[in-house]
C-alpha cells in the first residue's frame, strides 16, 4: 500500500437522501491501491449505500464517485472490480462451472477457471447446479465469481454470513492471498472479529458519515477499553451504574463488564462479591471499541 | 494510472454469446417454465383443433393460427416478465448491473431465449396440425408461421418486461396471467371474434395479440387485407412498452 498513489475508488462529498432520510451526508471515502478496508457501522449507517454509489448502481445526488478515476457507471471502470453482494439469487439450474465461465466472459483477462475455483474452494462443485448447493457453498461460489475476473479491487458485502467457522477461515485465507497479489478489498461486515482478522484500515460509519478511521490497534487504543468477565451473583444493572463502568451485562451466565479503569473496577468487584470466580481480564476487541464509538456518536448527536 | 481497460471486440462478442447461452440453458432446464409454455397451447389445440374437429377442416387450420398466436405470447410474457420480476427481487439484476456485463447483454439474452422458445412452440403446433390435424400448408407458409412466431414474440417481451418492472418477485406470474388470458380471449384467440359481442369486436385492435393473430392467419392463407398495418402496430407496441419499461427500470431499479 502506497498512500501517495491515487485511490482506486473514492467518494468525494457524496450526499444521498431518500425522502427525509439522509443516507449519506457529504461523505468522503477513499480506497487506496492494495489495501484491505473494512467498513463498519450499524444498520442504516450508510455502508450499503456507499457501496451502491461506488459500484455505479446509484448515481450520487451530489458529490462525485470515482472508480479508477472514472465514472463507476462506465462499464470500462468496472472491468477492474469484482463484486460479492449480500444477497444474489443466481440461476438455480446453471452449474457452478457455467456461472464461472459466464462471469469470466465479462472481463478482458480473467483467471483460468480452475484457478478461480481453487482459490474459492469450489473445485469439487463445478458440475453441480447452483440451486442444489448449501447456503455456505453458494456463498463460496459467489466469492469465486467475484475474483474470477482478476480484479484490482474487490467489493465484499458481508461475505461470510451463513458460513461455518471452518469455511469462514478458508475464505479469510483466500482474501489474504488476493491482498497479497495486490488486490484492494472493501469489506463490510457485522462480524467484528472478521475486520479484526483482516483489515489494515477500518472506517466506522454512522448516520451517513465517517465517525472515525484508523488501524484496528488505533481504534482499540482510542477507546482504551478493557473487558472483565467472571462468574458472579452481582446484579449486572447495579454494576452498570458504578463509576468508570461503560457497560455491564450477562452473557452466557457470566457477568461481562466493560471499563476504561480496569484496576479500580476490579477491586470493587472483588470486594462486592467474595465468591467471584473464573475471572478473565483482557483488552477490549473491536466490538467494544465499536460500541463505545457508536455510543459517543449518539451522545454527541 | 492505467484507467483504460479495453476489451477486444472478440471478447465482448464472446460475453454476449455466453449471456445468451446461459439464459437459454437455464430455462431449458427449468420444467416450471418449459412445461406450461409448451403444453398450454398444444393441449388446447389438440382438444379444440384436432379432437373436436374434422381432420383437414377450415376450423382446424384457423385454430392452428390462433393457438400459435396464443402459444407465442407465453415465452415473451413469462420469459421476460416473470424472470425480470424475480431477478429484481432476488438481487441478480443488481449484481449484473454491478458487474462489467456489456450493456444490453441481459436483455439480449432473454430476447433470444424467448424467440427460440416461441419458434419451438410454433414448430410443435405446426407438427400437430400437419399430422393429426390434417392441415396442408406449403413450405413457404410453414416458414411464414415460424417467422411470425420468432418475431411476433417481441412485442410481448416488451409487454412482459414492463409488467416485470411493476411488480417484484413471485406475484408476477399471477399478474401476467391476468394480462395473458383476458387479452387472448378479447382478441379472438379462443373463440372467433365474430362470436364476441360487437363492442368487444370493435375493441380488438387495442390488443397486440389481435395484430399478431392477423399475421398468423395470413400465414395459413386465411388473412384479410394488408399486413403492414398489423406489423406496424406490433412494432409500435414493442417500442412503447420498451420505453415505458426502460424508464421505470431506471427509476426504480
């Protein structure tokens, strides 16, 4: 990744309104060559609309969208991208190999079919009709279609929904291979561990704007949260009211406390419940950082 | 940055061919499409044109023309309309628009598929008519029937496409039948127009199927008057629905 290179995709001051709802609010967003950018945010934050504008599905009402310096609605600019959308009901009666051949035909210099199939782990499915595949297999096929054109930029919208852990990790490995080849990736995901595992840069969106951006470590550091997990009879709601406690709830029978001042909260916890056991303390993951950032945004609004 | 990604004309042509091939294959393998489209008109013709008529009668020839019209409309309305409505809902159309598919390939693929199916329906009906129905037609007339089938489907593709932009998903076939069956009746495809009440007879030229029926009747040698007004009317229907559908697609996606 070289920050001095022009971005492969960018939105400049894009505003998009649907009636009274502002989906994108003068949004600026740039994807640099070869980087893996994760777009995070709650539903309605504007992730899907941003992707729709970048793919040329929606023409921006104001502002500009560019793909490789061109209008995304120009088919030539899209010959360098690959796409995996959240839901796409592909023709059920076509075989996987036929779908791959069709999609590859749209591109000037696609990968050989066997290579695409191998990368996405669908080599054993090529002669199967798409409609007979399981949900996870269908997602893998959609991933194969996204990468078959040898794109310089890949859009992955919630790629691992419906996959089991093993399939998800295989897909992550394939994404890393593609990034290693110099392909930039824009990833939207609800699984924060996915962004944590893959992303070089994270953009957190809310209400059509960029709330914050940076590396995973940056983001975690910025909120400086710690997560305390333990077996305890203490009332989660009462603990949530303690000073320095950002959040407290029960998860799978355990008390989970998020705090920026772990030492003092721990002391109080141990004092309050002498029977407390199975104590775990760790730096907050992106999930907690993300909850905290969204909360700060709501309070500011 | 190298922003100009050019594609050789050969590869672009290849993409169009792949799209057409895929569209044809997927429907040939879908019994829920093939069976109603081919059986509706052929079974009706067997019952009313063959079993209930004397072999070789004028009625048998007349019904061959009108059931061909009826049969040809199906692939246009359903191949285009129902599939567009379902693909708009299922996200396939969105994916295709995001991919670098050459412009128009999606519609071209469906159009060629519908033309192929319409020709197949016409060929099946001709086979029944020429064998069991005892109809005799010169090779030129047989060819005219097949051509009427292949090109006559186009205005109904456009009509189907328009209906497909009005409704999303599985509701489309129902709505299409609400267009298909009354239109067939009102343009004299089931009963000769002369048996319908006068106001309905006068209204018949409103329906594109009436004009296609005049062409298939002429193809079996039962035409009346000049053909060009009917060809013109069909072309106008096709253009009008295409414009309406394109406008709605641009607006609602």
